[in-house]
C-alpha cells in the first residue's frame, strides 16, 4: 500500500465518479480503477460499490476513508515539518551568554527570534566565556555570546556588535558633574572591578588602557556580577568601567559618563564548526545581525 493508493481512494470517495477522480489526481481512468482494485486486494475487503451511475463506499470503505484522510494529513504534516526544520523554523536552541548581555542586546535578539520562530524552543544559560567554550565543545549549548578573544581554534565566531567602555560614578562624585571624561581623570580614584580570573580579557584591556594614561587602577573591592559592582559604586566605594550597554541598568546613586578614546569591546557569537550547518543556528545568527544593525 502506497500513499498514492490512498490519494486515489480519497479522490474517488469525494468525487463519486471514476472519470472525475482520475482527472483530479492526473491519471487515466483505467489506472485509477487498477489502483483501487490493488488497494482492495491489499485490504482484503471491498471498499467501493461500482454502479453505472455512481460510486458508493461500502461500510468498510467509509471506515477506511477516515483513516486514509488522517494518514494523508499526517504525511503532509511530516513533510512540512521536515521542510520547516530545514529552514530553522522548528527545533531547540540553547544559547550561552555572558552576564552583561542580559542588559543590552540579548533581550532584543531573543524577543525578535521568538516572534519569527515561535516553534523553536529557546533555552538561555548564563556562562562565562571559558564555560561557554567548554559547553560548545561538549554540545551543551548550540551558540555562545561572549567577548573576544575566542581561544578555542575549533570554534567559529562572528562579530555581532561593538561597545565602548563608560565610567560609572557615584552620583555625588565631583566628576559626575562633567558631561564627558578622560581616562586620566580617574587617576587616583578607588576602583571596583571583576577578579581577573573571572573576566581576564576585560580586566587586561582596562589595565592596558589605564597604563597608557600613566596609572594603574587601585582596585579596592572585587565582585563577579555587574549589579553588585554598580551597587558598590552607588555606595561610594569606588568607580567602575563597564561596557556602555550596562548604562541601561538604572541604579539610584549611579551616573554614567562617556570617556574619550575608550576601548571598544567586541561581542561575538560563537559556535562549533559542526553546528554551523544547523538551520536553527543560522537563523539565530541572521536575526541577531539584523536586530543589532537596527540598534
């Protein structure tokens, strides 16, 4: 029994005429008649009553019609599901991201992706860059969002967006009255920052920037999460140099000021080379690029 037999039978049941049914399925009438007879031989019981005026279904044929329609519908759904999977419209996507992206970029990307691909289940996991690289190698995530550099040569990456550093200052700080700062203005200020082992690339870039301005930041307090560091700024413990999109995090007692010649931090999407062929990953990268271009 083949799907074409079911299509022929459904057409005959609905048209109640061999000639019209044959035209509907684009075969000659004799081929349709042979197909129905082969189907009846396969089932083992008569499915249609043939008269000179019309075709009627037997009780067995009426029951068979219900199943034939359901089978054809399921076959169609299966084909369409495969096509949608090939276009990245169904499936599951697990995204790793560094903590800061939750305040800028990531929400807009995920919102748009879910609007365009509602049948893709999205799972978000907050991971450091090193954890993301390990998770990509192990297949625990499909794509990662992190700061450069990507250390694992087995991973592919694509630049998504670039953000400068800004100064986060206590609201009562004298420098908060200025509209723009120079990095040298922060010489002698106490700093709050990440431990180097948590954000080595970020840490080293800030230290090089300050060294070029003739000083080494005096870090008086460390924390691993940006909201905690900004809370320390609000408490007047020190200043902080976050990426610009953290300025979306409005906290009483904290003001943000641009800094001349600030380093540009590049955020990239990263994936294992095998996943680069995944339609879902490709769809996500396309959406991410479009959303960030708009912003």
